């Protein structure tokens, strides 16, 4: 008899997650209640109950303040709200695939769309899904669907949407989908059957079609185990359901040549192993001793697990045909040796029948769920895989949801296998690292620029994470001046070039400065190729002197002379600019041979003279501020950047010796614009022109600029007196 165990038999990801979470809750709180059996397996439930996880038949058995674990099937929305009102501490172990359906039906119901659920109406998973719907109908199979879709009250509210119970029959759901699409051309059908469930059902159909009998291991109340049994019954006439090895009656298989074994999602690996162990022991006892060596010879070496081949006919024993007496001992020893080989081979085959993993294996799976601490991976076997966030990627600042999405195919290394709990810790980062060493070596050979994150300041430099590998950048290659701390690079994304790779010493050296130099050089050449007088650039003030400011316009520095910084009089560039300022400049002149560029900062649009002439004309009265007193008059600020001269003869309506007799610096007065010299940018002002009093003798001339002219008028006043004498 040959026994083949399905590779996908046993715990699925959601069940493993629920059991793990239950133990974590027990470790933290000591005890908890599960709302219904956490999974459909009485042995696992009993084991967890001994540890402190007591099942509650309903929410009425929960007391306020209890620690409650939501089972993998999930619960209704109403039950969750009630637990919150009771002040219970809730740990939600709802399978991520079930939670995904919750999200789908909630979103579609909010749009007003009616929901069709294909599944068992009273199953806790289906009740939980239905509680999150608006208009909803539950059908068991394709025969019930036409009646629902023909109901105008059901379809009137929106576009029909169909989902399936995660453990539903894939073939059954496919028929429902075909009917749905035929009757409702705009209907939405979501593929919500768990991937592991589909694989398990497909393998069960294939295995049962090649077997004389099938053993289906699983809890009595397990829906997915019932589905497996139904599928097996279609292709095999003898199907036996058991919960554990004690229920197995091997006499039922006495006439069978091939027996297949599968197990539901709630069946732990240790129960499957016990069933295999019992079958192996019982079968070996049934094999005649004289034919044991023949059984060993006929045991297949393929992937299928073989317990023992059928007995060889009694008239063909090899030992009895030995002609020479002296050869008998050797012949007698041979069966014993082969029996030992057969036993070892059988044990190995039993292990191989349940897909095993070991540390260092490379595996491929599907991302099933993403949390802040780990990514759950469906490996399509009895083990549930998970990747800690720290083992997901090389960038420590990246969020898990930015690196992978639910449904993505992912490759990883096996780091640790826990056969007792049926879990596997994986690492995508370490698999990537192995690939990245070759990639970094290629970067070095090709002199390619790469990006990385500065993770730490090390002695003599900084460490940059590139593709998950540590790259040391010496201080001299960071591009940071000696008097500046390198800590300003921490957590920054930088570009660098790999200069040395020594995989044996696990050493990689890089240079940030080399990339910055080449980038700056390339930008400088581009500027020199395109530069022209008047061209504008956005630059950064890099340094300043007493005579000007040096501005980086993108790879090359140009100088803005202090006279080109402001239209107003300034003593030094720092009166207007600061190092680090981004400013708009334009090219005044350049010399390609000497590599010098003269830049301007002040523009015609800001020219105060243009503003003055556009708003003030000769004859206008303006308010001015006295800024400087001179022997021949006073200078007054009309607007910032434009001053006018009030000649001493135009300050008052009487003769004064100095402007200080009437005016003071900072004083505001009103004056009349008497002349505007566009060529010399000079303005003449008069206070006297606005006064109503008589004009003193000798003050008839307006607009005189020189003090000597005013002085020559003085003798004219004294001339009459000199004539009378």
C-alpha cells in the first residue's frame, strides 16, 4: 500500500496567526476568552484552554473588562461594538483574507451596491461579513443565485457585487461567477477564496483521482475540511474523515493499493505526523517478514510518500532459492539490512510528504498581510511565513506598505523554522544583500553613481547604507569642510561612487566628494557654453568680502560688486545679503579665459530713480526728509534711493547764514520740485517757493547749485550804502 500526503495539508496562514496571537495574549495577560472556538480543531482548542484561553459560547458569556481574542473567522460588527462598550481589551486575530472581504463589502455597501455572499449562511465567517453589508443575500451555490439576481428589490439599489467565503469551493464559486456575469453584465465579482484553500482543494482533487481511498484529517465543524471531503468523494469512492490518529481504522484500507491523505486548514502538523506514524507502524506489522526486502525494493524514491508496497507472492522468496549452504548466512542477513533501509527510507518519505523547510532555503510566497511590525507571507504549505520589518528592506526609514503590497509575489531566505507552531521567520533583506554584493561590484567597475542613506558617523568618516550594505566614506571624501561637523549628513540621502569592494573583508569604500565634484564640473561647463550678458540665474550666496558677494550660480561662482547689490548707499554687502541666501542675479560681463563672471543683483525694476520720475514732476510739492546739512544747503530724501538738494537760498523766506539755523537732520518738511535733471539724476527742491512771505533781496535766483554763487550775491546788498558815502 502506498500512502501519499498532500503537500498543502495542515495549518493555513490565518490559523497559524490566530494561534500565535493567542499565545502572545496569554503571555501578556495570563488568561483570555475567545469568542467561540479560536479554530475548528478541538485538540488545539483544548490545548489552548489549558494554557488559559477559555472559549465563550457567545458574547453573553463575556464579562465587562475581559481580555477577548477574536477568532480567525472574525465576528460581527455588532459584537465588536458591544465588546467596546463593555470595556473589554480586544485582540483581533481575524484572518487578513477575511478582513479584506470586510473592507470590500463595507466599501461597496457605502456606494449603495447589493452584496451576494457565496457560503454557508450560519458560518461565523459569513455572519461576520454579512454584518458589514447593507443589502445582502447569502447563497450556498449556483442553483440559488438566479432567484436572488431576479429579485428587483435586491438589484434596484445598485451594481450587484459577489464575494465568497474564504474556504469556499473554487469550482462552485466559478459557476456562480459565470451566472453572475451572464445575468448582470456590469456586476463586480471579487476573488476572495484563500489562495491556500484553492491550492489545497486542487491538490485534493488530483490526489483523490489517483487513490483507492482518501483520509481527510480535520475538525468536525471545519467548513474547509468538509469541502475537502466533498471534493475527494467526487473522485474517490472511499473517503474517511478523522480528527486524530486514534480515530483511524486501518482495516478500512486492507484492500487498497494507494491511499491519499489531506488535512484541513485547522489541523496542526503534529496530528498529521501522528496519523502517518500510526499508518506506518500498523502497515509494517501487516507485512509478512519474508517479503520485507521486496517492499523496500519497490518503495518509490519520488516525491510521493510511500508507506509500503503490496506483499510479493509467497512462491517467490529469494532466500529459499539459495543453492549453497555456505551462502545462507549472507542471504539471511540481506533481508534484515534491507528492512533497516526500508524503515529509514519510510521515515524520510513521511517527512518529505509534508513539505518541509530548513534554514537557508530560498522560498517564494504571496504577501498576505502587512502590519507595523511584520509582513505575513503565504508559502502555500503547512508553514506560515512572516518577515519582521527589520528584515524586509535595506532602508530603515522606509514603511512596509511602501515596499510591498498585499498580493505581491516575494522571495526570501528562511531564517528560522518552528515546526511546533508551524511558522517560518523569513528575511527578504538578506536575500537582497547576497544579490547586492555583485551589484555593488558592478557599480565600482562601471563607475556608476549610486544613492544611499547616511546612517551613522564613524571614526574618520560616515557610513552610508547602499542596497542594504554598509559603505564607508572617509571624512576627506564627504565634501564637508574640516571645520564643519559631519553629523549634518546623518539621515540624509546622498549620491556617491563606489571606489573599493572587498567582499572577503566585508569592506566597501565610497566617495561623496567625487560625485559632487563631477556634477559641479559638468554644470560649470554647461554654464560656460550657454552664458551671455543679461542672462539671469538663481544662485546661492557662498561668501562675502568688503567689496562684494560671491554667488554660486550652479557649478561656478560669480561676483556681485557692492555697487551692484543695492540702489541705496550701503557700507558692505552684509547690509543686504547673508550667506546661504538664494537670489536672482544677471550677467553683467564675463571672461571665459580667466573664468570670471561679474553679476548684478539690483534691477531696473527696482531702480528708485525710475519710480521717482514716473510719479513726480516739476512743480509738485513733496514731503522730504533732511538727511545731510552742508554749508551751501541741505540734501533731502524724496524716496529711498533718490535725494534732492535744497539750496541755502531756497530754505527760508529770509536771509540765513547756514542751513542749520532752520533745518536739522532727520526733520521732515514739504518742498517743491523745481528742477529734474534726467541726465545727471539730480533734483532741485525749494521750501521758500511754498512760503507766502516776501522774497528777500538777493534770493531771486532759484536752483543755484554752488555755494560760491550765493556768496557773490552778498556785496549787492551792501552796494547802495557804499554809494551814499
